[in-house]
C-alpha cells in the first residue's frame, strides 16, 4: 500500500494561474485519490479535463515493471512543460517563442492491492493562460465532424477548391474559430481520401485482371486476402505456364522477397540449365509472419504438393 499526497511547494515551485473551473462539476476536476479501472481511463479523464479548461497534454514518462513489463506509473504533463528558445534568431524576430516551463501535471500509479489506477500527485496550476477557445485548434483536439467530411467529399468530387469549401464551412459555423479544424486539416483529409481512393482503384484493376486471365485460361490461379474491414491485404497468382513449370523445376523453390524496396515477391525455381524460372507471384500486405504463412499456404494449394 502507498500514501497519496498533494504535490508540495518544494516539488513544484512555479504556481501562477489556476484554470477557470466555473463550468465544471467537482468530479470533473482531477484530484488526489481519484481511482480508475484502467490506465487509459485515467489518461482520457485528464485529457478531457484539459480540453475543457484550455490546454493540451503530453505523456512525459511511463515506468514499467521489470518482470511483467506492464506499466506501473505514468506522468502526464501540460504540453508546455519545457522551456525552449526560439529557432528564429533574435534580430529577425521581436517576440521569441518560449514554452512556459509549466508544472501542471498528474501522476497516476497502479495500486496492486486494489488493482486500480490512482491519481497520487496532482498539480492544476499553470505558468501560462489557458484558453478554451484556442484549445479547439490545438493539434491534439482538432477533428473534422461527420457533416464536414460529407461536405468536403461532395465539394471535392464536384471540383470545388478546398479554400472555397473551408470558407463555406466557416460561414456556416459562424466563423473559422468555431470549426474546430484548420484549412490545412481539410486539405490533408482530401489528400488522404485521394490516396485511399487510388489504392482502391488499383485493387479493382488487379481483380479485373485476375478475372480476365481466369476467363482466358481456367488454369490461372489467384487468391486475395482481405482484413476484417474488407480491405485488401495480400494476393497470390500463378499462371498456367508457372503451374506446368513446377512439375519439372519444383525440386527447390525460393520466395524472392525484396520487401524493403518492393511489396511484390516471386516464387522461383531452377531449371535444368541452372537458371531461375518463375513459379508464381505474390503481393505482400506486410512483412509479418502471418502474411508469409498465408502466401505460402495459398501457393501450395495451387500447386497441390510441396517441393
């Protein structure tokens, strides 16, 4: 068992400003002795509090048990806890950037006796102003609503420029400060969506190719692996010539995978002249063992027998 105490002035000697708690209930404010069933719940509680009063957080340290390798305590700080100078030289900038050296933080520790996580040190005071209005624009809290995503997708498909879409959403919300995301976030969403769309288009084209080859020659073999969300993971395909070659050159087979530079891999045998001969192809979802196991299993299913 261990004692829980408030942080003393000898440990945290910079106490400047307490955030505005006027809109919060007492149980929404972190305090020593609060208990949680899981570490994640403790973390989420402090992050929720930080967003409500106007600052962002950062996990500064986590200590793990040497035997079980499980976390036993964690320190979560205000993200302005360190002092840093401006990266811009003083003569070219009048107001150098300076973090506040803020001491606001909580320490959470695992109580082995009760199998719970407990706040055993809490400091709520900051060395800088906290702003709820500014907090929504912190990177940690910025996010697009479902409505915003719907409008962005429709406008992008209609060819409307991102800045026009952002202005439209800002006007609808009563100003950019009420959106909760920036124009850069909007552009990043469009870029990410385009990449996903291109990836899906590539998969569709690959499937069309497989089906065309199967129609041309029924001996063409292919198999595709999907994840739980029905997204593409891996594929194996073997044409009729490769299947025929395996009967003659299948004594020794290797999988040539240069994954670091190429996601494609090829099954290779050796012919009577000592030269490599292709025996099938694969597209690996990743370089983990389950991906290779799936690829080998499908290839063996195609060939019927092991080398």
